[in-house]
């Protein structure tokens, strides 16, 4: 299970558990803009009763405002026409899902896991090319042709159960699964509270509004009474 600490990956984890999977959570520390999502992911994995591994990797070439604090994190883009193939935001991390899935595939093949779960979805995504269904179909073809398990006719299956769901549908599903939404972190910034202006915050707010629910993450310290280390 690729667990980022965000809303989508948390729902995917709880869904996988509800389907009877024994999940190993892979959490990536790739020198992203803040560590808050890593701490949240570890907490979420613990609450789900799952083991977790934090993998530390370096992407020294940068290329993203999530890696380089000198770059500006753009505010939300409400115009649908801006989210096109040729207008990918600066928050895109070059080949991030390819890298993460490659690590997950190596782990899965080594421990003989049957599936890799990832919380990608194409409905409200920011224009990232590695969130599209065709990308996952292509990666599955790579597994089938480029791994031992694939060549032996038992390829690891990449599961994207949220791929066609809206954010509101994901939130309603998470509510039914009793996902601890208050622990999840979606904001691109690492402040004490979500910034409320980045695209990720906008998608999250819109999702909870359309689902007819309040976002419990906005009162996390009162509800859970725990501190997170500063950046």
C-alpha cells in the first residue's frame, strides 16, 4: 500500500483492509516540502493496525515546487480549461508515481505480495499525467513483461480503486469505512493548519462540501491532542 498521509491513500488503505488484504504500508520521504504528511501516514498506518516502512530517497535534480522551497506553490486553479495535458502545475514531481510504484513492485515481488494499492484518481486530479487510467494500464503491461512474476504468469496487480471516483465519493466511502480523516493531510504547505489556498486544499474543501460533511482535520489538535515536530 502506497501511503502518503493524504485523504485518498488513507481511504484506499482502509478499503484494502475491508477487502481482507494484509497491508504493508510504504511511506516515502523524498525530501518533499514538509514532513507532516510522513508523520500523519505513520499514525494512520498504526491506527489501521498495519505495519509501515519509511523509504528515504533523494531526487537532487528537483523540478517541482514540492521539492524546491524557492519555487512558488500555485494557488487553486478553478478554471477547468487550465487543467490540460500541456498545463501541468509546478507541484508535479517528475515521474514520482513511476518511481514509487517501482519501489512498491520490487517489494511486492520480493515478499510475494499479490497486489499494489495506490489512491490515484483521475476525476479531480491536478493534471498530473501519472494519475490517469492509461498510465496504470501501461505500468501493468511493464509488470507483465519485465518481472519474474509477470513472466511466470502471476504478475503483481496494481489496484486503483478510486481512479474513477470524485473527491466527494471518496470522502463518503471513507466515512463508511471509518477512516480517521482528522489525521490526514492534503495541503501542499506544512503549517499548523491547511493553507486553504493551494489546489489540494481546494479539492479537499470542495469534496467535503459536496459530500455534505465537515472536514474534521480543521480541528485535529482538539480532537487528537498530539504534537507534531516542527519542520
